[in-house]
C-alpha cells in the first residue's frame, strides 16, 4: 500500500524554508509518499527550476510522490458566477482564458512527471454556462443548476490514412478540433535486436520505451530492417490512462509525440527490399 499525506497538512506555506521543512516532517513521521498540494488553487505557474527543486527535496528526504493536486484556475473559478470571467479557466467561454486554463493544467502535468507520479487531482466542473439571473443562494450545492445552459466541449477529430508506397507504406495521422492536447503515436517492435538513428545505436531486449525525434529510425535484426520516420517528440507524456492499451510484452515501444492539432505522415519502409530493388535497377 502506498500511503501519502498532503504537503499543506499544516498551512499553505510560501517561504522556501517552511516548504522544505514541511516535506522533512512528512519523512520524519514515517511516510514514504506525499501528496503535493501547494498552489492547489489559483493561477500560479511552476517554473522548471522550481519543479526540480521540489524533486531535490524529495530525494534528500527519501520521499516519493503519490499524487499532486492540480489547480482548476484563478481563484473564483467554478463558483456560481454571473457576467464574470477569470484569467485562467479551462471552462471559460472566452477562448483566450480557456486556453490559459488548459496551459495551467499542462504545467501541473509536467510537475507530476518531474515528481515521478501519474496521479493528479483536479476539480472538474459540469459544462454549464454562467447564470442568466443571479442565483438565490451563494451556496454552490444549493444552486438550481437546471437554470444554467450547457456548453459542450469541442470534439476531437482523428483521421488516419494508410497508403501503399514503394518498399512499404505511408501512414498519415491528422488531428483536429482540440488545440494543445498532448497526443502520442505508439509503435511496438517485436523480434528486433537493435534500434539506430542519427544520434544513437542501441541494443534492445524488448523492455525499452523511447520517444524519437530524429528524422529516421531503423529497427533491425540479422535478417530484416525497417526504416521509420520522420520522428517527432514534442512532449514526454506517454503513460496511458483509463482504457489505454497496455504495453505489448517483449516489444520495444517507440512513441512519436505532439500537441493537437497536427498533421504528420510517417514513412515505414523495408530497407533491404529497397536495396534489392536499387541493385536490380543497376
């Protein structure tokens, strides 16, 4: 069992010395894990250096991250608002502020990656628009939500086109409808001994998970060789959630990653078939 305690168990500290001391106390109390909860509300953005500082404290005191609490946006977001908007709000009807809210959540996803956890707590809100008339109560749970119209989110459109090509196939992946969502294309290779690109030649045993950014990747053994590319790696969010397929046992997993919307064509070629055809032409 992994049991963690929230870091703001005593207070929402802002002084660095007090934040580190709260982490030290968690470890001293015998906990192996913590739930990062500082800045759980509001629009604070963590810098990469701050994320690494937190991870350094964890390593120093022998703690692991069980989870973290992401922020839903600027303070006030989610209340029974009427004719009021906030700077960062992923439910906002103003696109600039909706995107800013999404970027805030992406910041917490990056923090989770640095801290070594895949669990994130986020307060989600039903897709209601603002009240057209002022509610009779300021208590969220007593408001008549049936008086609010709904605004449904955008639909993600995914199109995959597979075309035959000399020595292999071209796979075109097009995503539209949602901006800025981290997306991954997953390729699994069984029975190969090596993977090589412009910058590395790697012996593999089937347990590797790689994000490839090089123009071309070669996966091969003594008899066969595949050329795949161009690669793209804009983020490191590769862990599947909910109903995602599990990793293929014994297969090397390669990810091409980007943020939606995008349009990428991946070439897959049989290298030795191409070489034989080239020799035949000569």
